[in-house]
C-alpha cells in the first residue's frame, strides 16, 4: 500500500489533443479517491498515466517513494480493473484469478492460498471451478476484482468497473467494492462519470472538466460548498437550480437587511449570510448567480408557520410539471429571471443544436423543487414555494467562482 501523488501532470496526445492539464492530486495511503467528470474530461487518461499505460507528457507521478514516470506498467505494482473484465473464457475462475501469479511463477500452493483468500472476500468460493460464461455479470466483475486482489498491489486503479452491469447489480457491486476496499485498505483511484457512484464510494472526490481539476473534497463538502458553477451543476440530482438575481442590502450583516431581487419577486435573506460569506459584500447592488438545491425548497403550505405569508423566503409561480417520486414530489415551475448563461450552458446548447441566444435569453428560468409527498399541488396550480434562504449558494456571474 502506498501514497500516490500526481504533480503538475499533463498529457498531450501525439495528434496535439490536450487531454490533461497541470493535474495535482495527492491520494493518501489507503484512501479511496474517485475521479469524476463528463465524457472526454481526461479522467481515463489521468488514470492510465498512473498505471503506466500512457506516457506522461508533463509533471511526475509518484507511487510510494518512487517516481514512476519511466517505470513500465508491469513494474509499477498497481492493479488495474477495467470495465471490460478481460477474463480468459477457457480458464476456470480459479485460474483466471490466479493467472498473474502463475505468470510470475509463484509456488502452486501459495497461488492456491491467495486465490482461496480472494474468493472468500468476494463470495466466489463455490464458483472457483466454473468458466466465466457460466457466471452472472456481477460474478464476472468479482473475478476481475479477484485478479487485482491476489496481486496485493500498492494501489487499485479502476476505470468504470461497474458500467457493464445493470442498475440493480451496479448498486450491489458498488457496496461490495466499498467494503472490499475498506477491508483491504488499499489505496484506490476509481474513475467514473456517474456522480452517484462518486459520492457514495469516495473518501474524496476529484471533479474534472476539460482536462482540468475543478475541486477535490470529501463528498459532503463538494455538495455543500461547490467551488464553482460547474461543480455545483454536476454534483446533485436533480441539479442545483441556478438563476440570476440582484443582491441588495445595507451591508450590516447580523440583524441587517439582505435581499435578492428575482425578477419582480424578493427573497429575504438572514443577515448572517453576509457574515458567513464576506465575499458577498462587494456584490451588493450587483447581479450574482444564485444556486438553490431542490431540497432547499418546500411547498409553503407545509413549510411551517409564517412561511406562506408571501415575501420572506417565498417564490410565487405556477406548477408546470409535478412528478411524484414516492419519497418526494418534484415540482417544476418558472420565475421571471434572466437565465444563467455560462460557457457550459452555451456549449450544451451548441451540442444539442439549439439556438443559443434564442434558447437562453428567455426572460424566465425553470426551477425544480423537491416537495414533501404531502403536497397537494397539481399541474397548473398556483404554487407558493418556500425557499430556505439560509442555504443559498452564490457565484460570480462572469467567472462562475463560488462566493465565500
Ligand atoms: P470517457 O468517460 O468518455 O471515457 P474521459 O474523461 O475518460 O472520457 P479521456 O478518455 O481521458 O476522457 O479523453 C480525454 C480527451 O483526450 C478526449 O478529448 C479524447 O478524445 C482525447 N483522447 C483520448 N485518447 C486519445 C488518443 N489516443 N489520441 C488523441 N486524443 C485522445
């Protein structure tokens, strides 16, 4: 087991594509770090540079106490688990798991013991004589894990290992991987584009976008204090609502007055928000991007006394769509506010082939609130939405940086 450190790591492919830029990450001994980001953001490239499957163009990678830039993959003492399990169809489960050890010419009895041990950890003991074709997808995934485990590597490197499994199995195996990693205490870097996987598995989660690290933090911190608009929009489902609003107030903090003008409506904020986020002071009288998590909004009728009185922390609208999810109800509505046009939204719109200006300069912004299932709101009803204004997020409109 070992610490893995990336120092200023960059990758430019021979065709000139820059896949990773100045990546700095330090993964502690025994830590589970998840690299997450949209397709093409460079996470696989980063992992492959650690594994030794891709040359490192810039910076250095340290595993344990060795700089491994020039160490070939087979000598890096890391075990890679891929999304395609790459099992040998003609070999039994036992021989598949022990394959790497046989290559290294370990004594037969030692291989037997190590395979038995891995099989016990993975619940494969009864399947050791089977061929891969006679296993379920989840069991095959376990065999691939078994191969990594018996090598007793300094680190596990996993690239979307669950993406070939159906949704239910994925959840099961996710829990398995978490347990196994905890039991073995092996430093792990895990690549996924799935934010739920990232949030549930990682001790820390590193969010990448276009080859660059955006933020690395424990899951809850990422959720509560996203560093910028990209992370705010990427982590959380449904995504954080983002709208433009003008921040007004007397700048007093504490018991002072602070409010947000959202189109024609006003949200009153606790004055302490200014004390908690001193950066906001210089934005008084200016437009900011406000982020509201869906769960920080509730049907005002259910939100407790005074909440439905109008003013205060409420937004009035009409329910455009009501989705009963069982445990909660997603209520879609819109408010009069300029849409937030970040580089990302422009890009999304371009990718989707929509008219960027036409689509984005609409004077209304769509929001989603997560109401309690006790709500009686139906499609087309007027709706008064209570906003927990102590839990709002704020971002600079130009840079997208979180304001603290
Ligand atoms: P995905 O989740 O889709 O696998 P990713 O975040 O893992 O994406 P990478 O596979 O690391 O992203 O790719 C990062 C960028 O590098 C992409 O723009 C990709 O097209 C490019 N890329 C990957 N491999 C090569 C290559 N061999 N030559 C040139 N460009 C490449």
